[in-house]
C-alpha cells in the first residue's frame, strides 16, 4: 500500500493495480515489447481506480454531493425510512467515473438499513441515516452496486462523521438517493453533473435567534 499512500488511487484497488503492474513488468522482461498492449490495460485500471482529493466548501449548513455523477431526479417525495414528506435527489454514477462515497453532511450516524430491513420496492441495498447537530435528518440510500452488488460503507451507528468525509467505495458505481428535509431548498436540477464532496446540492435553513 505504501506506493499509493499519497497518490490519487483508491485504497480499495491499490493492491490489485500494484499486482497488475508487477505482472505486466515480468511479462515484458520475458516476452519483450510484444506485450505492450497490457500497459494500456494497466493505464485503464489506474483511470478507473482514481480517487482525486476534493476540497469541501466552507458552508457548514450545506449538503454536498456524496458521489460523482448526474442528477436524474430532484423534487418532493415520501421519505420511506423516516416517514413524511421530503426532498429527494437521485444521482446516477458513471461507470467511468470515480467511485468513492462521501458523507453529505456533518452529523451522527443514527441508523443503518441493510438486507431485509430495507423497505421493499425501492431497489436500495443499503441506507444510512445522518442527523446533524441542528437535528436535520438526511438519509443516503444506495442501490445495488454494478459489480456483484458490492458496496463498501465504513460508517458505524453512533459515529460522528464530517461533511465531505470519504466513507465508502462502490466499484463501477450505482444510483444513490438522498432524502432531506422538505424545507431545505434544492440547488441543483435534473441533468446537472455533480462532484462528490464539492457540489452543493442544498442547504439547511435555520433562523437565527432574535
């Protein structure tokens, strides 16, 4: 792992990429330049596994995009996890994009839904409820991943998470639905491209004390 400690390669794929480099180098020593197309495969793997650093905006009440992708839904909907009306934002991740998952806001992890605990008919594989210090509730709900459904989430119930913190990885991407308070104004629209940890999707509204 040390080779990629300060690099922009996702830690989840760094060992696989390193092994690919070593194997390709050995094959080149044995067979010569005839195997040069394998270096293109290595370069493609490095591109797929890229994990660039992101600069989180200094907006404490802002809700940042958890993943890279394109907005495919933005509007009102029922919150199937907490009940009541909510704003829902759906983001489709590109198969050629970056696959890191980041926390949309700062707060406490209140609950996870996985397996049979996920409401039926939604297509979600895993959902996480984050509550901010102002008691705003945000649910991140991930659809089944494209690579054998695999989703890595490193958040634990009761843990405090920072806004824009890297907290998971979804090989080849998926679709992510975000449920947030209906009072929070949406700052994106269908068709917009978003960058995880950087693009502001919405912000929480709180009146200052008189």
